[in-house]
C-alpha cells in the first residue's frame, strides 16, 4: 500500500509535504502554507517579549529570570504548536496564554506567596485535571454546569486584569495611600515612553499591520533607548532600554522541569483545590471558543457548526498546560491569533509546523528580550486586555451556538440575576488581583440570587457544591479553619 501511495503521489506531481498534510484536498499549496506560518508567528511573537516581562516582574518575590522564561516561552510555543499541527492537521498555534501568566505572577507568587516552582505546580495540576476530563469525554458536562454569562464574565474579568496590569506597568496608574490608586506622573520619561508606544501600537492596529503588537514592542523599545540616551534618566534598570551587548546566547533551560506540588501543603487542601479549579475554568472555557471561532474562518466546521475530531485539538491544548507549567512558562493554550495565518490562505498543520519552528529558532535571542522595558510591553497588555474582553467572550458564545451578549444592549446589567454576578466576577479579578476571588464572588452571587428568587432548579448541582466551597474559602480565617 505504501508503494502505491508513493507512486500515486509521484504520478500527480505531489511533494511529500503535500501528501502528508493533504494540501491538495484542503485547496492550498506549500508556498501558501509557508507564508501563513510566518504570518501567524509574526502576530504571536509578542508573547516572547511579554511573557518574560510578566513572570519576572519586580513585585514578584520569587521572580523568574528573563533568560529562563524567554527560552521556556519559545520552547513551549514551538513544541506545542508543532504537536497541534501534526496531531490535527489544522492551522492552530499555541503559546503561553495571556491572563494566566499574570495570575501565576501576581496571584500565585505575589498574593499567595508561592515559590515559582509551586506556582508552576498549580498550572501542571490544572492541566492534568483538564486532560483527564477530555480523555473521559466529560468536558461538555462541566461546560454545561457553568452559565454562559459567567463564562463570558471570566474572559472579560481576565481582560480587565491584564489591561490594569498594563496601565500599572506603564506608569499610567500608580499606588496612592489616600485613594489606593491615582494617575501617574504624565511628565515622566517612563510614562512618555508608554504613551508613545500606545500611539504607535494603536496606529499599527488601525492600519491592519501584520504583527502590530510585535512591531509596537520593538519600536517602543527604540523610543525608550533614545529617551534614555537623551535625558540620562535612571528610571530604567541597568541594561534595559540600552543597546544590547550581545544579540544571541545559549538558551537557558535551567527552569525546565522545575515545578512542585508543595502548594497543597502551603495553601491547605481546600484553598489549593479551589485555586486549581479557578485557573482550570479560566483555561478551560475559552479553548473551545477559540477552536470554533478560528475553525469557522478556516472552513473546518461541518454543516451543524461542529468541529470534527475536536477531541484531538482539545487533548493537545490540555497537555499545553501541563507542558507549559513543567517548563516554567505558564499554561500554553490555542491562540485566537491563529486566524492570521488562515487569513492569508493557510489551512493545514503545515502552518503550525512552520510557526513552531520559528518559535524554536527564537530561543537564542533572549538577550534582546532583556533590553525591553516594561513600558514597551505595557501597550501590548492594554490592547490584549481589550481583545480578551471582546474576542474571547464572543468566541465562547459562538462555540455554544448562541449570539454574543457582550455587545451594546447585550448583557442585561439591570437584571439582578445576571448583571450582579457578572459584575462581581469581572471587577473582583482586577480589584483583588485574584482570578480565584473573582470567580468565587460570581458563583456565590449567582447561586444566592437564584435561591432568593425561588429558582432552585435553574442552578446546576455542580454550582451549589462549588459555591459552598467558595463560601468556606472566603470565611476560612473567620471560622478558624486551616484548610
């Protein structure tokens, strides 16, 4: 059979790449797939700069070295994107996800005081849970237990969280003892750099420039270097916003495999379980929305609007969390930016393989990432926060075959049953710097209001159990519980 297949391929003039990825069947060719792979990499490459900035933030007690995070980010993105392409033959790309990296840095390592290894252990744990759910085929059951509005609120809340971090990193919002936060010094060099960077990024986005976020980061870094040289400011750390002393170096694999499940002992069993559960939800729901949204554009969906063989993509995506945590890069997930390669004609897994190879080739360039100031990535965080508030919540609705309700006249905030729980979920995340607190507040509020109105049967049994657990979590200190 193998000999006949090869002979048939030769007879039709097909290359081995065309045969392996079924390019002719998908209506594409090698040249188009290569171009699409480069395009997807360009629009996703910003994560190589942003992820290390977040996981090595100055306020994080056990911050990770930029060299190690940059290497891990490129490695995980490369390996998982190639795996996705080979396993599914679809043009989906993966990388450490925005939102969860901030949760790792500011909630797990910051607020909860976990070590970097313990925080990554949380990510590995939630990835293992999702993988089991996918393998057992009960992922849909869990999705149905959570109301769509709360799932959308989780996406919006994480978006607000990321946007707020961008404003803080850029110096636009600063701490204040009297009012907690206030507007930063608009006359300072760092804020000037952030402002110029935001203008550059918005201009590139408005002009539909491919890789606008990446180009925005690079151009803003140049602005910061010029500003530092002209003003002589010491607002930037040594080596930052300065010409690099070297462009490439040996990749730093020192944090690969450095994770620990010691967070169970440090946090207590109940708190640890709820933290893992909360992060799992954030990592859980948007994946299917992204797969469906990108799949619709690529023509992958069947006549019922379903994604054939979705189990393969979901399994690779769930393993992305395990691999991302194990490599100290945070959870890897499927990117909505995969649509960029599809937009230029990409259709097969060859797109993903090309994108993954480019990520792997970027590992030695970590010294360049080290010169990028936080103010250069702040505009990207602001824009990505906005995108998460809109694109991902809309994709989640589409995945369930429902119209998006995060639009003008969408969610009825005047309806206490929906509006208040959604508001609690969205706002508690950035205000408490905790995705767990936001999800807990939303679940409890949703359940209580339904009960108060006598609508007991409209609450899924899973929601009752989880809400009760969150009540204990919030009151654990008052109750004298060490759990």
